[in-house]
C-alpha cells in the first residue's frame, strides 16, 4: 500500500525529472543544474533551480546516513542542527529561528519511540527513506520521508513547509499542532 506521503514524494520526483527534461535549452542549458521541487504552502510543488551536484558513488548509503543524521538531531531536540540538514529550498523559505522555536514549543513524541530505517529508494536526486516507527506499547507504523540531493549533500524536505509561514511563531505552532506534529497530537 502506497501512503500519501510516499505517493507525493514519488510524484514530486517524477515531475522534477520530467520538467528537467522539458526545459528550453535556449534559456536553461542542460548543464546548468538539476531541479529540486520547491515546497509550496498550497500543497503543490514547482521546480526550482538548484546548483548541480554529482551524486556520490554510494547514493543509497549517503541518503540513509543523511536520514539517520537528521533523525538523530531532530529527535534529540537539536533543532538548529536539524535545520542545517534541510534542503536549500526549505532553508530559504523557513528561517532557522522559526524552525527551532516552532519545534521547541511543539516537540514530536519521542518517549518510548524507536525508529528504524527499513529502505532507501533513490531516483535521480530524490531519495525516499522508509522508516518503521515502534512505540513502547508495541504499536508500529511506517513513515516515508523525502530527501533531495543538492549542493553536495542530501537534505530533508518536510511534507508541509507551509506551516512555517504564519504571521507569528504562535501561528506557526498552531499550524504544526493542526498538522499533527506535536506531543499529544497525531504523532510521526
């Protein structure tokens, strides 16, 4: 069963690959770079040019390592460190202080939770990282996270960066709660 998040990641990657092949060579030389879908608050994605970076020889292993590094920072409440591991597009849209303040005020459930990376699928400059999340009560579920390769490293792309575009930190926290990202709400 393909989850909505996996489906969105697959479609975003396919759109990016398709659009990269359809660009007008007069305005964008083929060697000028790759595209990373730019998150949009409306739920749609549009390609945004990013600096070309050759994929590392072990793309799956490096994407897995990036996912583990992000999980370690984020779930250890090191939000400034986790912001450093976002994609360049997301970092341009979401300032570090906003990311950190929202997650400090709205932490995800981590008590008694273990996460295990089960699979990494890489196509082009996109990786879908599938993780099994197990709670202390033995319940478990699977989540998929999307990472993009740009600027020489893999970066995490939150599924809904629009929650960080409120008029205030409190509005962004309310949006994060509504999206189910906080303790006591729907959990990862």
